């Protein structure tokens, strides 16, 4: 997938995944990677920006099988941003699809 397209939608994808249930970074990477190629090096800076923006929160959970894991949880503001971004996404893709299908003629 084109890196510019991916960069523009990754925030939406991350918020969508976290809205379905708290998850830790590696789990988030794996879930998004089922649909598009993404690395931990891309996700962790994004999660920091989302956290700094108040869209997600994080908390630590001890793991009996390794180091503690940082879990991410969506906030009310994050849920509202997810709704806004989703609406924009569907409007955008509908417009592009109309053009690609020549429905604009």
C-alpha cells in the first residue's frame, strides 16, 4: 500500500482496533498487519501522539511470562475522534469510488 495513503489512515485504524478492546502494542501491530503492512516502529510513535492528544490512555499489566506490557485504552475523546474520522473516511471513499466508477459524468 502506498505509504502516503497508509500514513493518512493509520490513526483511524489504530483507534478502531483499540475501541474494540484494550490491547498492547505488539498485539495492535499484529491486528493491523492482518489488513496492511505496519511495523512497531510506526505504531509506537503514533500511540504516543494519540496519548499526548488525550485520545487514548495507557496502563501497565504485569506478565507472568515476560516483561510488563503497556496496554492502550480509548478515551471518550478518542471515541468521538474515531466517529469523526470514520465519517470523513466514508465520505472520502464514496467520492473517490464515484470518480473511479465514472459516476461523475
